[in-house]
């Protein structure tokens, strides 16, 4: 079955006339396809061409492509519009829950189920004669039990349909909010959905009593009772302290069951059998214990029943269905799906009005105990008290929509127009983008007058828009040109085949061509390609890496909330972090003071261009208990990469920190991958440090070195202007480098020394 098929009767609004690329066979009436790989396109002579979207083009669309394929580049306004309409989008919602399907319960079935559910609970037989009569009617009891179970099944089915119809109506209105030109066209379908929703709600009201909902609210408000732990009937439970513990456990179980149930409290007396878990059925005093426990439960039930018999004033509460009540793409669950039985019953019985425009608002008139629970306890929806005597909303004057309002979601919101034609993006636009696109959570280049050009994740952009940020989207990670990522990154000194080890062995010889290369950005690209080999997101990962490099603080890329399925929202694959961060620790001995400590001796070289290298760690200043860990350490949280709680310091600040206590496994930190100039200086500093060690060794022996060391030092004696400017941010550091080199030259013994 094809859902959400785009038809010529659907108004295209401002997107009419948009150019789209199509594939088709020969012939003027041949079907148009969104892709050459469509299974319905069987001609070997299919050609690609550009057409302008209108009703005639829609009429020629392939049914499969018209429902499930995207006719525009992902992320553009047209793609969001079409994806929101087709598949399980708006067209599906408008066609769903308009009539009773073949599995729906009839009004007569609902009335019969209600009669079974609401009949009084029979008394439990106590004497032997009555028990004997009950045994004779065992078959009748089995039949009655089956009828009761069937009635409960009907109740669950009715409430499930009502909840799903409510969520579908909410989703439809949210989607129409973005495309106001569709409202008049969708009016008839919305009316049919509203009629069906009202009919199912009337059925649901028959299956739940107000007394049961009041009793549940009263049970939820009850405080922990004094339990008769010293009663001899509870001796099988153990000492009084143990008996009290188990009786309070029974109380908590009873309260949780009653407060979240459609059934009256007296139907929960079966819970007493939990006291006998693990107890032999022939245990002496077991039956007396259960009988006494039923009496205790009866006291709690009586307390709840007395609360039901009182007269209460009523309160009018309102609840606005939040935007996250609508689902994201590939997830049909919503906030309404997480409502418990009691809250669903309250909404079915006490709802007096539902307004869908301009936002979805449910109004309920409830007794005071129910209102107190809704206002004070955490529930699926958030309720507030409406300060009004009546329940009818005041008449509102609806102004005619302005032309700008009609085009609130059209070309130019995203990247389907020239940059100078872009319009400010809103929170509603971003929510539509998230709902329509499978990979909406990615990095975006955005521009605002206040902050200029920035790279942010979609979740961060949503938070900013909610706080009043005003700007435009320039491009997403998926929009970067393919030509920039055609070349395969090559790491100097590494000629290992691509099917070899992903993680190369660390090189310790500073004169080796691959020394320090593992810290650079090129190695990060190579790692990312290898880690994503064979996966469809390797191109997107490379684009995300390119954008993320432009961010001043990588902590902004951490997990920004969770979706409605509890999954963390990440703007890119976890492997991208290896392209951004080098988990390999720096060898900082060349930059340590020129004093011998044990077997180690530094050269006192300036940090130079390495001073501003970003360092990410869980604790840079020893402020927390335990040792500091790097983002890739197995000792920290399971999330990949940098989080908002991590510390960001420069390498210069980390070196000067006396309280930094690193983990012995990971070294305590990870650095932002080094640029080409930083790698070059890191290599040069280590080569000079290695020469310094050789010079000091020769000086101690008092022998001439020949031309070897002097010739190697000559490379560092006078640096050209380009390297000086690239390596040293200040003249003082360049002078310090030259003085160290000159001191080493003077330390070398001259020819003929002995």
C-alpha cells in the first residue's frame, strides 16, 4: 500500500514552478521518476531533464516516487515541503483516523464492555458451604473471567485509537502551521478527523468512571500508613522489623497500582499474594496472614472510597501540547504515547474543549483532588490553572493573514536560493527540517549580524532561535562541494596499505619522516576515512570534519539533548572526533627548562606556535576528585568526543598548571590536531633537542665531533623569514631559539680538542 501519495489537487503554494530534475522514458506521457534507480523505471533509454513543478508534473509522477522519494536536494525548502507532505507525513495524517476501520469497536461492543467493567466486585466467599457452591459454578466463573478480559481488551483498544487519533490531529495541525496555504484545502479532512476523534472520545468516556479516577487521585495523595507489623498474623513474615518492611513494600505496590489504573481500588486485592512470594503454600499461618493482609488493604481502599464520596468544587485547567509531542522522522512515538492510564482517562472524561489553532490547547474541568494531582505531580503534559469562571473561550478576532505570513515557509529559508535572498530561519522551520530529514542533525554555516559567520549544530541553532536569535542558514555540511573531498589524504612517511592497521605504530625517532605526523590534521583525515570505510556516511563525515575545524570551541559539538526515543543527538559520526582530536600525547621534554633532573634534561625551547594549541581534558586544574582523563579514555563517560563539562585550556596553560593530575592510561588530555606549521615546529624542536643531547654528550667526553653535529646545527642557526613568522608569534621567542642554538655551537669542542 502506498501512503501519502502526492496528487495534482494538493496546492503547491510558493513552491509551484520550482525546478526539479526528473528521469523518464521516451514519450510525452511517460511517468516521471525522482531517480534513475526507481524500480518502476524499466526503460534502458531513460534520460534526465529539468522540469518546473506544477499540477501537470505531479499528475505524471511515478506513484512510488510520488510517495517515498525526494524530488529536491535534501535540506532545501522544497525538499522539506515535499517530505513533510508525502510518505507518513501530512497527506497520510489527513487520510488517517477519519473513519472507523475494520478493527474498531462498535458502540454496542463498547456499551457491553462498560457494563462488565463497572459491575460490582463479587464478595469473596468465606465459609465452607459458600466455597462449595462456588466450586460448582467454576465454569461460569471462567466464562465471566474471559468476558471481563475481553472487556478490558476493548477498553485498551478504544483508548489506543483515541490517543493515536489525538496525536495524529496534533501532528496534522503542526505541519499545516508551516504551510498556511494548505489549510483551506485540508479543511474537509480535518473536520472528518475531528468528528472521528469526538466519537472515539465518547466511547472512551463510557469505559472509565469518574469514581475510579477520583479514587486514584486520592490514593496518590495518601501518606505512608502505620502498618500492623506486630500483629501475630504476620509472624510468617519474620520479626516485626522484617514484617514492617514487607508490609510497606505492599503499600507502595498498592499505591502505584491504584494511582495509575482505570479500575477501582477494590479490584487490587490480589496484590496481597506478593507477601507470600517464596513461601510454601502449606506454610502454617499463610492463609491467616493473607486474610489479615486483605483486611489491611480494605482499610486503604476505604480511605480512598471515602474521598470519592465527598463533594468537590471543580477547577478549569489547560494544557498546551508541546512541539515535541509531534514525532521526528522515522519515529512514530510521541509525548502522547507516554501518557499513563490515569492521565489518559482524565483527558477522556474531563476534556471540555480542544483548540488546535494557533496552538494545540486542551481544556479540562476536573474535581479538586484531580486538579491537585495534575498541578503538583509530574505527568506527561504540563497543566496550568485558567483563571476564568466558565469554560467557553472568549471569541477571538482573526486578522487576515499578510502576504509575508502566507510565505512563512517558502523558498529562501534554507539553501535553495542565492544567499542574498535568504530569509531568517525560525524555530518552526528547524523543527520541520528535523521532522523531514533523516540526517537533519548536522553542522550548519550560519550568519547573524551580531556574531557574523559561525558553524553550529542543529540542536544549538534550535536553542538559539528559541532564545530570540535572528540569522540565516548559509549551508549545511552536506552542501559542501564534492570536488573538495576527492583526494585521498596521504601522511608523510607512511606507506602502509589501506587494508593494514588503522592505528599506525608511534614513531619516536625525531629524524624519521613520519615523526609527529600522527598529531596533524592530515593524519586525522586518513583515520576518518579508514574508520568510515564501507559506510555510506564517509562523505558526510569528511564534510562535517571540514566545518568543525572552523569552530573556536569544540565543546559546542557535544551532545545537545536527546530525541523522543532517548537517543543522543549528535551532528556527525563518532569517528569525526578522531579527525578533530589527537589522543596521542605530546612529548614536551624539549620545552622543559635546561636543567638536568635525573636522567631527563630539557632544552628550554619556547613553545612557539604550539603555545596556543587547544587541550581538552576532564579536569585541567585538579578541581574534582579523581584524575583527569582525555575525551578518548575508557575511564570516563561512554559518550564520544568532547562534552560541555570538559575543560578547555591552551598547551601553555596546561604546562604551567601545578595541580594537573593526569590518568596514567590516557595521559589526561587530548589536543586539537596540529596544523602543518605546528607539526613542522614540533619536529624541528625535537630534532634540535636530540642534537642538544648529543652536543652535551660530546662536551662531557671532551672530544671533537668532526663536521657532523656542527653541520646539523647549521640548519637551525638562521631560519628564513617564513619559518620564523610561522613558528614564533613573538620576536622574543625567535631570539630565545637563536640563543639556544648559538649556545650549543659554542659548547661543541673545537678541532683538536682532547
